[in-house]
C-alpha cells in the first residue's frame, strides 16, 4: 500500500520506494524488540498481592523489571528482528544507509525506544495500584501506541503541525517512528541527532515518572490477595 502511495513519482512524504520498503520490513522486526503490547506481569502481581515480594528485594522494582526487559529485547533482536531484515531485500528494493553516523544513531535510537516503551508499559501496569482492573488503560495504550508510534503508517504522512505536536507533546513517535526514520535517512544528520536527543529526553522523563509513581504507590499500598 505504501508503494502504491508513492505512485509513478516514486516518492511520498519525503520517502522513496526503497525507504518505504525498509520502513515496513524493519518496523515488523522492531515491533518485537520494542514490544508495544502483551506485558501485564506488573499489573498481575499487583492484583494478586505478589508485588509485596518485589518490595522486599534490594533492587528497585523499576530497575529489576527494566533489566529483564533489556534481556528480552536483546534476544528479540536476534530471533525476531534479524530475519525480516534479511528477507526483505530478497523481494523488494530496500534502502541501504549511506552515512557512517546512521548505524550508531540507529543503535542508540533503538535502545532508547526499548527503555522508553518499557517505561510507558510500566506506567500503564502501575495504574493497577489504583484501578486494580487495567483493561481500560491497556486498551487506550494499545490504540494510541499503534496509531501514534508510526506502526500503521509513517507519521510523516500527517500535516507538519500535527507531526510537531505529536513529537514534542507525546512519547509515541519516539517508540518506532524515530528509529525507523533514522535508519532510512529520511532527514539530514543534524535532524537525526535532534530526534534521537528528543527520544532520550522522553526516556528520562518517563523513567522518572515510573519511579515517582512507584514511590507514591508504596506509600499508599494495600496488598490484595496476599
């Protein structure tokens, strides 16, 4: 569909056909690495009361869960991301990065996306401290993260004012859109660096929010089922 959008001109929203093909194939592999959905371990432990055991451990819950998620992401890079990256060029003309800085920037961007997405999922799960039933929060996260992260279509298809509002006002574009744009070299190097810097800033803000929410929850925690 994206190639059809490019049409006879061969470009759309600043992407050529090779960049669009790379965007699609890498996004499918990157989805498993970043892991937008499917993690409810914290919410389940809060509901069951098992979270009390986490609070007795010497490692902060945010640090412990983040370490486990980084290990999961590293495994996903090998078994879920590499195959699509290798298969895509067999069927489509893809974009091969031409700048030396793209590789390191992409690696930093993916790492920031993994940590940022973990932080967002932690906050969604942590809503169980107050709500106990997080299905509503999970549905809202699923819809927003899929649409606003660039999974279903590149956010550069949107009006420029809306792009800026999403990038600056929400962390969602930093989850998938930014690393994909860095890889396909959609922008000059300076803009790439700025986008990754914005990613890192969102990551710091969200992780700080995770620790604040966890601290507040511990101060008012009532263990259920334990």
